[in-house]
C-alpha cells in the first residue's frame, strides 16, 4: 500500500511538472506562430540551437563545440536560405565536414547524423509554415494542427499508458511505453484534429467538408504514429549512449530533444507529403 502511494505520488508529480512546463511553453509557441516572421523563425532557430548544443554534448567527442558550430550553421542555412538546392548542398557539405573531423571518434555515425537530423527536422517546421500555406492566418492554423497532432500523441500516450499499462511497445528501447499508450495517443490525435477543423469551420475561419475533415483526421493519426517512431529512435540513441535525458533544461521533460523528438521526426514527413501529394 505504501509503495502504491509512492508510485502514485511520483506519477502525479511528473504530470504536474509536465503541465507546468506546457503552460509556460504553449503561449510562447502559439504567440510566435501567430506573430509570424521574424518571431517564429527566431524561436525555431533558438530551439534548433539548443538541440545542436544538446546533441554535440550528449554524443561523446573530443571537440563538441566544433560540431555544435557546424550543426548551427547547417540549421541556420536550412531555415533562412530560399533555394532547396542550396539547402541540400549545405547539409551535404556540413555532413562531409563532420565526417572528416569525426573519423577517429567512437560515435562518428551519430555525430554525422546530427547534421541532417537537426537541420531537416527543425527547418521542416518552417518549410511547412512558410511554404505549404504561406498566407496568414492559414500558415498559423496548418502549423498549429501539426503541433496539436504531435502533442495529442504525447498526452494521450502518457495518460492512457500510465493508467491502462498492458503489453510493452518496445521494452528493450523504452520500457515505459505500451501499446495501449500508442493507441490512446493516436485516438486522441484523431479526435483533436476532428474537433479542430470543426471549430475552424464553425468559427468561419475555413470552409471545410466531411472529406477534408476525414482526410486530416486520418493524417493526424499517421503523424502521431510517426512522431512516436521519432520518440523511440531518440530513446534508442540515449540508451546506446547510456544517458537518461538529453539534458535537464525543461522541468518534467528532461532536455529540449526529449520534448521535440517526435516533432522534428514527423515534420519532414508532413512537409514532403503535403508539398508533393496535396
């Protein structure tokens, strides 16, 4: 009984920290999205810089600040350059540079991976914001839909998984994740997407129909599932490196990577699908 109360208290404390962190971050993110350029770009760059710092120090190396500088350079070019060919060239050259510098490092692959992982993952959110629906306020609503899909996956998986438990999703990678959490997160993402477009239509923001709502509801479920894969990949990397969190910058969440791993993994999926199939 005592142990059960301790577990319950620990669970509540973790949830309280998550809620508090979300209450602090949510207004900043939504405010930047609504304000547009340059505020949203600066916030995205800031997040990317923090990710670059975490990755350069989470992955052991002899010259972390050198890799940090390369990550930030490639990320900045990916956000602010207008030519997709130039962006891909910068990412390629930056990856080659890191490869040449990291050939004698024990974690050469992860050090090189940091270039495209951070640059494409973070910049894809700006490509989605500026290119898919470039006119305000539709870029705000489209990007917010994407963020809500990923956040719903995180919230649904946490609430359902910690209460229903059940079979483990990937016990060798992340022992706390369950199949019930995965399903709960996907269901919540679909429900939030359906309500979101219903609300936008009733508010007169967009002209929608059943086909559009169903498409984005299903798409939201896919985005949620892809974001969970990103979460698992980051968990596998941390387990390989023997670290619990990427850092301790965010109370209740660990590091910035621990908070946005699903976002930066799902963002390229959403951008390229909407850019070339929408």
